[in-house]
C-alpha cells in the first residue's frame, strides 16, 4: 500500500512498490531500479522511506509511490524518442527515470526556478548517470516552469511536481497532439486533485481527476524561498 512501501535498500523499496501493485510494468520497474533514490536525497538519513523528503529551498522529493504512480500513468508517453518536460524537477530523480524510459532518441528537460536545485539535479545525476547529461538526452534548466519551456515545445509528456492553484495554460498549450500531462492542482496545505490532461490527435483537451494528493505549492521563486 502507498506510504508503506519502505525499504532498507533501493531494490527492496522498488520490489515493495511492485508487490503493492503500484508498479505494474517492467519498463517502470526497470527505470526506477536503475536510478537510486539515495543519490537524489543525500541530505536525509532514510532515503528509502516512502514519504516526501526535504531537499532544501522549501522543496521536497516526492514519495516513491507518487513517482511510481506518475511513471505508470505516463508510460505510454515515455516511449523511445518522446520529448518530456518535468516542471519543478527538484532533485532530478524523476527526470532521470524518464530519461531512461525515452531512450537514446528521446529528450527530457527538467525545469526549476531555484538555481541551487537546478545545480543539485545536475550534480545528483552525474553521480551514476553522467551519460544522460553528456548525450543531451537529459538537461536541467532554470526558469518558471508554469510558463513551460517553449524552446523545446511541444512535449509528448509533461509532469508537474508541485501543486498549481489552476492548470497553467502555457503547459496545456505546449502539450503535443496525443500527449499527456499529470499535475496536482489545489491550495497549499489542503487536499489537492491529481489531474491527467490529455490532448487528442485533433487537438481536443480532456481532464480526468486521478486521486487526492498533497504537494508543496507551485509558486513564485521569491515566495518559495521565503516560505
């Protein structure tokens, strides 16, 4: 069950996520197993606890079960060659997993408005996955993720790792036909909705509420630092 998928080791935690039924596919299992969470939350003494962990700058790395839920929901849009945007990339963990899933022909951009987090994501990834950065398959950039990343748009897949008050229109506009976005929406410190946004091949946009969640807010840079 969610919040009970703890492990003493990285593999033990991923196996627990699979045993619980949260990880359902081999491709998600392999991607999460390939990226050790400990590399991306070095400040905590318990990296394999199934809960959010602080990473500095009033940001967190999401709980492992939420990473698994997101990857399972997005896996058809994380195919070899797909282009991905990870908004609020934090410590870089999920972006690294997605970069593995999209393969050598794919591209993942992680964006965060806190410079130290962008730098941290790069450092964390270089510990064991420098090839993702060196090849250009994965990059981390500084910017306001609520505005997306027009330089590489449109995206087959968009993941948002913090809760917006409303669904940001620029992100919907940068979703490619046939693409999917998942994001939490709602006020801080309240129960929020985890939405799936799909753009059909003819451009129509649909919205589905997947579950209730609680994430840190997707907010202005100054407000985040001062929280």
